[in-house]
C-alpha cells in the first residue's frame, strides 16, 4: 500500500515513521478531512497534556511518555 499511495509515501518520508506507521493513520482516518488542525489530530492520538480545571481556572499538566494508563 505504501508504494502505491502518495499520502503513505509522504508519511513514510518523515524520519522515524516506517511503512507500518505510515499506513495505520490512513487506514483509521482516510484522508484526514475530519480534523481542521494538526492539534486536533494530536488530541485524537492522545498526545496533548492532561487538563485539570476547577472554578474557571485551567491548569495544564504535563504529558507522560509512558503511554495510556
């Protein structure tokens, strides 16, 4: 699939992304038109910091490199 698909080849050209990691988002998302910004895609992946809000005050916590709980 990576050889035939232009988007998969573009993703595979990014350092650290191989053929499997290039085809996985394409299989899950298609063309990616559901996201208006890259930040929306990062939130869908779970790469955004945790948030704890109370009383109108927002406190952004750090993001973990250990993955999901």
